C-alpha cells in the first residue's frame, strides 16, 4: 500500500473541502437570494466542471498559471515555486474541479430553508451575517454536510486534472488515483487492486455516513 499517496490524497481532499466550505457557502447563498437576471451565467460557470473534460481544465490552468504567464509569475513569487507539478497547483485545480459538488448541494439546502424564519430574524434587527449563522446554516446543515462529504469523496478520487497539473511526483503530487494508474501500467495488478479497494471502501463509507446523518433530523421530527 502506498501510504504516501494515501496521506497526500487525504490532505488534498481535506484542504479542498475546507476551502470550498468557505468559498462555496457565500456563492450558494448569493445564488439563492439574488434577483439578478444574469444569475444563470454564474450557475453555468459553477456547473461547468461537471461537463468539462478534466484534461481541458488542466490544460487551461497550465496555460493561465504556467511560468510564462503573468498570473503564473505572480503565483511563483507568492508560493516560491511554479504552479505546475506542485501540491499548491493540485489544490487550486481540485478546488475548481470540485466547485459544483459543493455549491450545488449548498444552494439546494439553503433554498429549502423557510424564508419566513429568515425574515423574522431580520425583523428583530439581527444582521444578515448573524441570521445566516444562527438561523439559515443550522437549518440547512444536512445539505451542507452532504456537499462537504461529496467534495471530499470526489477530490479523493480525482485523476485527470490531478495528472495534468501535478504529474506524478512521489510525496508531492502522486495521489491514490495516479498510484493505481502506475500499478496498472506496470502490470502490478495486486497493488492496483489493494489501492483501488481502499479507495472504493473510503468513498462508500463517506457517502453512507452522509446519508445516515441526513436521516437523523427527519427521524427526530417524526418522533421516532
């Protein structure tokens, strides 16, 4: 078992999930409350990674943030290393590629909150931020949790965009999915099976957890 690849994948998935919680919740909140007619354009941009081949996203990230681009030189001056073939590059790519897996469940959960409760909080003089933290977020937590877990599981199994941006550097950009690819190419089917089975078990476990947790509020409401 490639423990270094497992550790790197878990670290990448955890950081991506944390960033998308901080970034995705404001986007989802704006999408559920704005009356701007061009909202569908933002929704299309957010959902684009669902239909965009990961190689296309990886290619344009390399072009836009490569060492020859202005953004790439700015990234290198801040990070101390080029964007390609780095863990920071993997993190940026994973955030963009997993964005819809976080924002869409967040938006669905926030849209399901009773607006009368939010308006009542505003009527009592509570600020929008405090209302979101004290009223909206606690009521929407099952959907927020689902989005976070889906983001984690999706990032854990990423392959195309990870390989395009990070390559295959042990301990730096070699994730579990890339390790499986290497084992298969080397005809090491036993090692590939062990890594793939672990990834399958982890993905199933996190999804089973979120579905179990989502049922708890319903059971309490029904008094069971």
